[in-house]
C-alpha cells in the first residue's frame, strides 16, 4: 500500500517561514528585555536555545520548497535573494545557539547549573546575570536586527 505524501506548496512554505520568523523575533525580543533588566531566567534561556535549534531545522527544510523564491517575489513585488537572506539569517541564528551553549552555566563535566532548591524545597530556576552572557547578547541583537531589516 502506498501512503499518501503531503507536499508543501510554496505558499504554505512562505506562511510557515513567516510564522517561524515571527516566533523567533518575539522570543529573542523577550530575551532582550531580560538582558536589559540585568538577569536572564535560565529556563527561558533554554527555551530560546530550543527555539533556535527548531527554527534552524524547520527553516532549512522549508527553503528547499520548489518555487518558493518566485512565490515570495510575487508576494512582495520585488526580486528576493532567498538563498542569501536565509543563509545569513540561519548563520546568525546558529551564532546565537552556539553562544548560549558556550555561556550557559555548567560544571566541569558539562552539567547545567540552572536549578536549585528554594527555602521551601521547591526546585527553582537560577537567574543568570546578563553580564555573563556577552556573546549571547551580541548574537541576540544581531539576530533581531537582521529580522527587522
């Protein structure tokens, strides 16, 4: 028995890419607010990391949709260098991902140090001082700037 295979149209791929971009921008802008406040919630930073990994994988697959560059150009009314723009965007997202991994607090064995117990024996996320995340902050700002351009 042959299973039906759903194919993604250029219109569907464009809609999904726009949604991924909006979600990524929203998440990184929330991170930016935390960085500006001086402390970053460690659990939220891990959420941003998961988002960066997911968007990179999903977007990399969607940009291979046949006819996508022509469809986007027709929607925007101008020629779009989809390959160049996506490569730049995904590289910036990769830098954000790598910076979070490198700067996230961990012990000598690489175990994450983001949780502790409070006075009531509840597990709580430890805040990370924004000053400990200089490369993450730079990568985040570059990603937001690129998304807004």
